């Protein structure tokens, strides 16, 4: 019944989620322009808000063992409505994947390799993701260990190297900004790094043992959240007022590392670390998209769809926004609004309906 | 332009013979749909034809029609 | 068997074809295509009002040996650097115009210092600083300085012990700790101050002294800016006053009259710390400044024996008095210039955020009414190698 033949252990799930949230480290620049020196609060609040929602995801996956999101939707909402909701999810996956691929391209084109044509970067990156996806989720899970360790090392070492340039009075005054901005910041943070873990509803069907799933999922989320928190604190302490004007506050603070005139110009190292983390995130997204579409059409295997979908994504990533300015404006407004139902409403609703209707029924396939 | 054709030829070669041999017609059908979409998009990109961006449409829908927006500050 | 071989060969061929594609980026530039810039100066041209940009470019001698050999050969006309200048309506335009003279694009990643001429600074740096922050090759750790006259002259002054004027300037600024008469300001700090509503940024001021045909540059103090425009300068003592309050003093010299008023005691600053607490009392803003420092007796011009506890205490008081005067001088100057160079506004903002909203609009009028409550504690911790001064033992035994 399930498309994916591989199985992952729940500890691998931990690393997958941690790596996934890590990949969003540079994406908090979306909130920094809005919440300035209160970004750390916003991250904590976002974490608190998303934890119950994520627990509901795991509960849903435990209730429907071995099934992924599309199958669950079919069972809970009936064939027709379930497919509509799955299409909504697929739209979300495809769009967000194109944003993330585009982010990697923008990272290179703004900071590291300015003259390389945009589309080549996208093609190379997406081709690598496609290759990883074709290998299967087990491979992704195994390599996520390495990526998470790399990411943690990069974040902690940059923090330590910048300690002497930190000025902790930059965090005062504590509650200065109007609440609507904080609310928008919380909205962004709970959707972009944390809420995107809804994609794991497609992967949790592959767990081979579901006892510790909740604990491992929350631990993975916590590891990722702590990294984001450290990055937010580092940026605010080092840059202070100027963090709102730079395109990427993380990059700027890393450029300031200047120890003994030997350890300077570290920003390209961070570019590499960030690319690796985004690779993990995009591979997971691509995998989830491909499996969802295959499931929707009732295919036996998702492999043939990988490459065409990658091709669509590349073109989407190249054309969906005109410039980073567009990207930022749209993400801060419409982008997070349309994904709210998918992240906060549907999974808990599915859980509730499943509980009420007593799903899954062992003999009958779909509801009454 | 050439790269586009090369890449899509490669995709075709990698995927189609296997599908045909295993007589997986359904998979071949879905694959063809997406393949054609991807190729069309790629062609439009290379020929510099404007590709409608779904996000712009969504932004228009949410902000202008439904009126939900955060104050720009 | 044949199919497997085919597949493997195809994979090899694909890998082979990927090699040239993946092995580099299109933006790669070789060293002899680069013009490595180590210093930049921005001036205003008189007639047209355009920007005159001077870039100091390192000459890389490719024929065996490096730039050092170029010096040995020709005497004093072969230098390791070249000051190339160009004009444009904006800085980025001027940067690209330089390719009319050099043929290669400037590579500003190694830029040590950016010097703004006096005319540009008084007009307002807002229009000129954007390029240096936005350009991705530019480092935020580059230093920013203001020249007393023209920036291009500063870049021309050839130093004696350093090969390149720009490196020399950077070295001068970075070693501010020896006198603490100014401090180093990099792009990031300057931008941060400019973004603040009330804080006035400072930058070191470079002057040129003509001494028998040889131009020497030295840092003569600091320039104070308000809203991006240079409004005045601080001399060495006033600049040090600011540094006392900000806790940035590293080392320096303090001269106090000796207790018997017949000479002077000269002290070297070993360590200095400061703490500033803002306070609002009866509607007036009071700043409690606590400065603690340790000094050592480095020189005395009197024959009096100063190594007694009373004498030391008197000297300590005198030191504190000198420091207080420096701080007050700085404060008076800042009141004259109506510039908040200490950052008192930001400190108030952080502590009293509710009151700050009403204060910040009238900051210009409120600033001169600030009361400073200065508490200085100086300690003499050593007297170097002499216990008693060199003198004849007349009365005491």
C-alpha cells in the first residue's frame, strides 16, 4: 500500500527534523526586519505555539501507522474532499520548495558568486537534491546525522568567535515594539522554520517503531529551535541597531570575525554550511512533493516523477519572484497567511475527526 | 537552449525505457504529464516568454481581494 | 553483461562531462586581473560637484621578487602603490570609471581604510556611505577616517617605515591605545551610530604636517558628526574625555602638577574602566559616571620624593582632577556642537523606554541640561624602576 519501501528509525527522525529546522537559519532574516532586537522572544514564542501542533502531527501519524498524509486525508475526509485537501498541500509543498531553492540561489548571487548565471546554480543544486531523493528516504535519514553535526558546529563556533564583539545591552529596551509587529514576527517564525515540519507527516509513515516518536520529534524540534535562538542572539548582540538594514544579518555578523588577523573572512565557510543545510531541507521537500503526487495518482513508485518535478521546480524557482525584495515582501504577507490552515488547522482537525469517527477502521477502507 | 534539450533528453532516456519495459502504463502516463509541463516551462523560460508566477496571483488574492495584510512598517 | 558495461561507460562519460562544468564559477578572477585596493579616499571636485574618488592600488610586480624589488632598483620614484583617481556623480560610478585608467575592476576586499575629505564630511556623509556598506566585496571591518583637508593628499603622503600609506594609516588608527587620544571606528560602528536617532558618530581626523619637504600624516583628534554632517572636531584631550566615559581608554599619559608645585609628575595609564548609569531625578537627567583607573608613575620632573603615601594620594587626586577636566571639556564641546557623542541618549533609551518616547523629540534642547555626576578613582600601582628621584640628599635623612 505504501509507496516508500524504506523504513527509518525514530532517532533518524530526530536528526531529520533538526537538520530541517537548521536549514531555516538564514530564513529568520525575514523576521529581523520586523522584530529587530526582539527576535529572540519571537522565536521562543513561536516554538511554544507550534509544539502542541506538532504533537498533534505525531499523534495523527501514530493513529494511522504506515500511512502518509495523502492516504490519511483520503481516509478522514472521504475520497473527494481528501484529494482536494491533498492538492492544497501539494501546492504548498511545491511553492515552498521553489522558495527554498530560490533562497539558495539568492545566497550565492548576492554574496558569494555574483557573476554565475542564476539558472545554472539552481539546476546544479536541484539536480543534487533530485539525486538524493531518488536514493530514498533511508539515505536522507542516514546522511542527516552528518549535516546536523556540521550545522551545529558552524553555529556554535561562530557564536564563540564573536563573543568579544557582543554587546548585550543591545537587547534593551525589552518590550518596545508594537504588538502587531511581534504578532507578525511570531506568525512568520511559527510558519517558516517550525510549521514547515508538517511535511514530516509524509515521512512519519515510514517509522519502524512509533513508541518514542513524540519524544524524538520534540527533541529534534528543540535542537533546531535552539540553533535558531543562538543565531538570533548572536546577530542582535553583535550588530545591534544595524541588523535591520543588512540583507542578511547572519552574513554580516560573520564578516566581523577578526581574530588575530588570521581568522577573518569566514563568510564563505558559512555559505558552505548553509548550502549543505538547505540541501537537506530541499531534498526532504522534494521527496515529500514527489511522494504526495505519486500517492495522489495512485502510482506504485515515485521514482519516475522525481526528475520532471525537479525540472518544474527549477523553472518555478527562477521565475516566481523577481528579486529578493519581492520574495521578502510576499513571504511576510501572503506567503504565511495561506499556509496557516495547512499547518495549524487541518492536522488537528483530522485528528479530531478520526477520533470521533473511530478511524482507522480495520476492515473498512474509507469512512461510512 | 541546447542545454535544455540535452537535459530533457537525458530525463527521457533515464526514465522511459524502464517504465515501458515494466509495463507501468499508469506511471508512464503521469510521468508524461509532468514531463510535458516541465518541458513547456523550460521552453518558455529559454525563449524569454513571461511565466505567470503563482505567488503573485496568491498575493493579489489575499491582499487585494480578501484584504488581509499586515501593516507595512 | 553488455548492458551493464554500457551503463557504466555512460556514467563515466557523464562524470567526465561534468568536470569542466562544475570546476569553477564564472566570477573567478586571477590575481593579475585584480587591482587590489588598500585605501580609498572620497573628495568633492570643486567645479562640477562630482565625486573624486582616489584608490590606492597595490602594484604587484610579476617579474620575480615581488614589489620589494621594485623599490631597490629605482630609488625613490618606484613605489609599491599607485594612487588612481576618477570622477563620477556617485561613488559606484567613479569606481567603475576607474577602469578607464586601469583596465581591471577594483578589488576592494582588502580595503583597509576609507578616508572622507573635509568637504564631503561637512556636506554630509549620508549620500556617500551607502556604497561602502552595500558593496559585497567591502568588509565592514574597514576603518573610516576624515581628513582635515583633502583625502587624496592623505593617500599621497609617503610613510617612512611602512610601504603603503593606506596600511600606515590603518596601523596608526589601530594603535590608538598608546595615547588613547582617539579611537578606531569601523564601517559597522559608524553605520550603527548613524542609524541612531540621537547618537553622534565620531571618526578619527587625519591631518598633514609639512616638515622640510616631507609630508607626514598624523591623527589630530576626532571629527563629530550630526545627522551625517560633520559639525566639529575634538582635540586630543576632548577625545580622550569621551573615551574615559565610554571605557575605551587603554593607555596614555597624564601630566599632573606635583604636590609641592615645583614640577610635574607624569603618569602612564595602565587600565581604565567606566560605568555609566543614567538617571532621571526631578525631571532632570543625571548621568552617574564612575571611572576607575590604575596608573603608574613614569616620570617626574621634580626632585621631591613622591614615593610616600601622602604624596601618592595627592597625585591620585590630581590625576582624578585631570580626568574630570578632560571629561568636562568633552562634554562642554559636545554641548557646543549639540552632538550627543557619548551616546547618553541611547543609554536613556535602554533604561527608560517609556520616558524616552517623549524625550527624544526634544533631545537637542534637553541634552545641554544633562548633569554629570562624575566619580573618579585613581590608583597608582607602581613607580617603575626608580624609588626615589635622582637628586642630592639635602635635608632629609
